[in-house]
C-alpha cells in the first residue's frame, strides 16, 4: 500500500513538472518552432508585420488585434527579440489612456505585469536568444533590467501593492548589482519606505536599502560622467551626449528616491 502511495506521489510530481514545461514552451514559442508552411506559422509571421505597421502609425486598437494573433501562436516572434512583449505593454498603456471603463483598465494593467513576467520567463529559459545577451552574465543583466522595468510599471502604471513592487525591485537589484538601471531606484525606495511605515520591514533593512540605492546612483553618476569626458576627448558627440543623459537620469532618480527616504 505504501509503495503504491509513493508511486502515485511520483506520478503526480512528474505530471506537475510536465505541465509546467508545456506551459513554458507554449508561452515561449517562436514561429520557427511551428510547422513549415502551416497556417499557424503564416499567421504568426503576417500578424507580426501587421501589428508593427499599425503600432508605427499609432493605430493601437488595430495593432492589438494583430498582436493578439501573434501572441496566440508565436509570442517570441523569430526567437531573437523581446519586442512583442514591450510592444504589447505599450499597446496596453496607450489604450488605457483613453479608457473610461475601470474594469478594462484593471484588466490591461494585469496584462502588463503578465507580459513582463512572460518576457522574463522566456529569457531565463533561453527560448529567446538575444545578440547582446549571448553569455550567462549578459543574460542575467538583461533579466535584471527587465525586472527593473517591471517594478517601474508596477509602481507608476499598475499601482501594485508596496509588497509586490518591493519583491520585484529587490530581485532586480540583487541580480543587476551596481550596474542596474536607474528605473528601479524610485519604486524600490517608495516600496521599502511604505513597508517600513507599515511595520512590515525592519529599520535595518530600510537603512540598508537607502545606502545600497544611493551607492548605485552615485557609482553610475560618476561612471557616466567619466565616460562623457572620455567621449568628449575622442570627439564622439553622440556617445558623449548619451553618457551625459544617463548621468542626469541617475541624478534625477536619486533625488526622487531620497524624497521617499526623507518620509521616515
């Protein structure tokens, strides 16, 4: 009897793992995975181009229709890009700007979070192969960047709970380290302060977050200023401007996050 129970447990575990694998594969399918010459493959490739054209023309409702067809068949397009997820997020945001129905807004906001999560899942499973993330270290940095973007959208757009934002922002910083994007600074600071005020995060954890985020901001401000000076000497105006812009962004977000910390 005990052996039978053990066998059943193993079978259930296998079924669970298998179901997760199937779900992951379905969420991270490219049109290269589809049968050559099939209607599905043709629909995916055509829908990608159609939604891109509508998106460029800012026809967001028409873009949504074609984009949904792509997501239903090949969410990662050719497997070399994450743009279908970013574009979907943009479509949801744009449609919500003119949406009067609160329920539809809430539904789209939930979709924004899911798209971030799906993008991260497809990156981590290596279903998506990006040219600029072709090593484990670069892939880790890319996932961290995507987590930071998710935290920012949860904070600014979706208005998720502080606990939800904090979990994503903290993970982004843990993965990205000192090179993490400025986008994570404000949501991280705001969420940890809110949790501290609610008695859900100890003072020591909040202090560590304050010090860590300020270190990240300061390091990147200095780094970008040094790069700007280097590019100025090389007379590379384009790269000099980009470095100066990043330095200003880290400075701007540092000010915002420290306004949050001043609340406690």
